[in-house]
């Protein structure tokens, strides 16, 4: 299932320290890496600045509510799946949270086994571009992707890509002969629950072009007028 050498990283934003500590210990016991944040602003900063596999988000938080954190993450673009932890009888928070892009929710107090099951479920369901391909390395001309390592290289030189940039690049390289609409790309890379518009696709294609095309004097992604984007057919590697 999970590669034990690549631990799953969970960010847990919760101001009730006793609960936070208890859940943290249980999660560590399951082999997850856990980072705690005890207020809204601190949690948002960690959520934005580091890569996570799952975010557990309390709704009632000092400084910034969980709902506001969700909205800001959604406005930023792709983010890790979020499981909201809501107070009992607060169905309006739950609905707003799901609308804002949360993957799931759990009502407090919850059984730890229930939380572990929800975490396993969102991990199973998160989009993993290229995971349907049996190959672990994908080559497109001078560009090479190492799928298990989630790394990309041009001429053997590693590229520094954000999580979303890598996912988008892996999506194109995994489907070399296809052209996709922005909606299809958004759905495949950002996931069906992503709360944002197709302008994100254009922005991230620009990022990739700036990091690859401009630097290595090549063209990776082609714009297909009136349709969307696709991988450009790559000349064979000179090596
Ligand atoms: Ca709270």
C-alpha cells in the first residue's frame, strides 16, 4: 500500500491541546508524521508553506476559523485533502466546509478508529497522476519523471517543482498523445472537489513553461487553440 520509506504527513490544526495531543499520539502510533498547530493563523501558514498528505482541521479556532482557512487554501489552488472536525449539531459549518473544498468531516467527539478510517479513505481517493501507468519512469524527450520519487529531470538535472506543478506535468507526460480541456485538466489534477476556476490551469502551465521551457530552451506543453493543452511531441533525447 504505502511505501514505508515515504511517511504520510498529516497537519492537525486543533486548539484543544489535550485532544490534539491524544490524536497526535494515535496517529504517530499508526506510522504517520504529524505536525500540530494550535491556532488559525499558525495552521494556515503551515498548510500553505509545506506539503501535506492530509490536513485535519478543527472549525472553531482562535485567530482564524477553520472555514476561513479552507477558503484561503482553495483560493491558493490545489491543497491536501482536508478532513474537518466539527462541533456537534453544526451542520451549517459542515455544509459550508464541504462547499469550500473539504474532502470529509467528522463530528466531535469521534472515535479514533473512525478518524483513522477517514484518513485512509481520503488517502486512497486523492488523485495520483500516472498511478494507472505500470511504468515507474516516464520519458518525454529530454524530460524524465521518476513517479515513485515524484521528481522530474531535464537532461538528468532535477527540476524544483511544487506539488501541483509536478502533478500537472506528470498528468501531461502520462497522456502524451491526448489534448485536454481546462476542465478535464482541473478535474484530473486538482480533483473533482476543487473549488476554483480553470484559470488555475493557465497559471500552472505558465509556471511549468517558466521553469522548463524558458530554462532549457524546449517546449513541453502545447496550447491547442479553442481546446486546451497537451504534451508536445518531444524529439528523441540526444543522449
Ligand atoms: Ca476548537
